[in-house]
């Protein structure tokens, strides 16, 4: 099962998910603002923590450039709340336990680890403009150095 991938120029699929505090968050809430939407496999694992803390540490700069950051995983709201508290993450972490949003964005699919194929979250990042159009659709990104690569691509450096 290979996920259907989105491409720059496409309209970002609409969604409403629950964040780590139990609030409903919709992509439509951010209309008129630029959004960095990133999908990660599992809260409080080494690579996902590195990536989340990188966003946390650079949130002021991203916000100053007009970007909101949203993280999406298949974790429960409780797991996301614990992740937020443990690492002081000050941006919405969205729970997609049903994988419906993962599938809309093409971030659920076949992965390989040590020669074994399985289904999982494809670490991916989407940059969405003020009108809800994808500026960038980046699949299979690396956790480490991700934000530096993204900042360069967005000309934030």
C-alpha cells in the first residue's frame, strides 16, 4: 500500500482534530496565516522528540515570519498532553488515531526497517499558504536537521 502523495500547488485537505488539551483544531482556523503542518510517527520517541524540540526552540522565529506550527500523530490526546508537558511544547499537537488525516495527506503507508516492511507514519511536512494552498509537500524527511532544511527552503535564514 503506497500512499498517494500531495504536491505543491494543491489545496491542503481540510481537517479537524483534537489537540493535547482536548480542544478541536481545524485547518480552517488558520486561514489567512501560513502553517507548517508536520506528521511524526510517535510522541516521546528519540527522533520525534528531536524534531518537536527543534520546532519548540525555533517557534518564536517561525511565528515572527508568520508561521503557525501544527504537529500530527496517531497518538492519543493523553499521550500528546504528556509529551507537551515533558518537553514544554507550546504549539498544537493533534491526535489522529483514526488515521483519516494521515491518509488525506498521504503520510500513512509502507515503511521499511531492518529489511521488514510494515505500515506506519511517513515523517512528512507541509507548508500551507494563507489561502490554504500547499507551498511545499515534503515526504520522508529526517528528524535531525529538519528545521534547518525547512528554514533554508523557506528562506528564513
